[in-house]
C-alpha cells in the first residue's frame, strides 16, 4: 500500500516538475537535487545508525518507499520550492512558501510513519520540522553561492 | 553524534593520505572544465556514493561496514570525499583523449578494473568489512556507476553549452 501511494505521489511530482515553467536553470536544479539528497542521506544515517531514533521497516516495499521518498520526492519538493521562491517578491509570501514546502515534507514523513514504513523511537514530527527547515536553509544558502558562479560563467 | 574512530590506525591514515593526494591532483591537473561543471561532477560523486553506501551498508541491508564499526563515524564522512575525485578523473581523461564509440566501452572496462584495484588496496587498509558482500560483486557495480557517471557528465556539459549559447549575443 505504502509503495503504491508513494510511487504515485512521486510520479505526479516528477511529471509536474518536468513540465512546469522554471526560472532556475538545469544546472542549478541539479545542484539543489544533489545537495538535498546528500544532506538528507547523511542525517538519516546519523539518526538511524547512531541515535537509533528511526527504524526502517523490513519489507522490500517499505525500503523502496523510503528510498523513493528521500532520493526523489524530497529533493524534488525543495528544488521546485526554491524555483517558486524566485518568482515571488513579497517577504511574507517567500516565508509561507518555505514553510509550506517544509510542512509538505514533514507531512509525507508522517505518512511514512502512519503506513508503518518508519517507526519513530523518541522522535516526532517537530524534530522532522526542525531538521527539514535546517536542510532547506543550508540548501538555499549553497544554491545562492552556486547561482552566482553559474551566472558568472554563463555570461563570461 | 558522529563517532570518533575506535583506534586511529591504517584505515584512517589511508583516508587522510588518499584525500590529500586526490585533491592535490585535481588542483595540479590543467583546468578542462568550467568550475560549475567541476563542482557538479564532485557533488554528484558525493551524493551517489553516500546514497549507495546508505542503502548497501546502512540499516536496511548491512552488506558491509565502512571503517571501524557499523555506526556513522567522522572518517566515514571524510571518506566520502575521496570518491568524487575518482569520478572527476574518469570524465577528465575521457574528455582529454576524446574517446568515441567502442573506445568508450574499453575505457569504462579499464576504469572499472582501476576501481577494483583501488578497492582491493582499501580492503588491505581495513577500510571495509564485508558481511554479505564479495569483492567480485563490486565489478558490475563499478560498470553501472561509471556508465551513470558518463551519462551525467554528458547531460550537464550539454546543458551548460546550451545555456551558454542562449546567452551569446546574436550577430
């Protein structure tokens, strides 16, 4: 069940993100995707192996669903959100956009917990919220630096 | 949080020396790519290796351990920085020698053997402990990895060229 739900959500997200008009170029979106994937993977290693706060289900479906969400879905949500962020000027709208992306990821994580793909031990959604807010901010900062470099090299 | 090594010995020294040598070599080699492309190749290498190790050596399959224990150590994190230069050298010499067609096939076969040699050396320095993994399983994994690397490199270089041509003034 979890596999069906999350693969459908991922496919919808992939199709939407592919066809929607974008402000950021391919190189920037690739960079954001890779950074989110790298940080998330490191944090999950830390939380699962060292802190033992999250336990991954044993079935193939559980594992596939989990990897699909952190390799495809979450990086896609943050890349789309950072792209949207460039379209709006008002600070309040920007803050709402950041929060909605983070809450969407936290909601999807809670969905994984509800579907028993993940079991939380001394971990709850507020930790997820803080974690994803940090990942978002780090990615935003690194992307800003990378964007300067890309535009400089493309205009050179 | 991140653990220190149980014993600071050969695997830690192997990582430190490999780290210094590979990045020195990147700096010493004449520049071939724009910095954007170089950074993306390195980012890709880091993310790819991290995710692969997370799946194969992490909580779910636990086929092997990296360094002293099955936990996440500082030297696991540092160790992931030594893989990206390998991918960088792979595309660097591919671009330098302008291989085409069957030459690319042989180049990938050759680099997979080099990767096996590096893995064998890292095994001698106790960087990996295999549980349900075999040294020879790594060869098809390297073939796949280098194929993906090649596709990624072709994708980002063509994207860069396309974007650059869009920004050129029309005469």
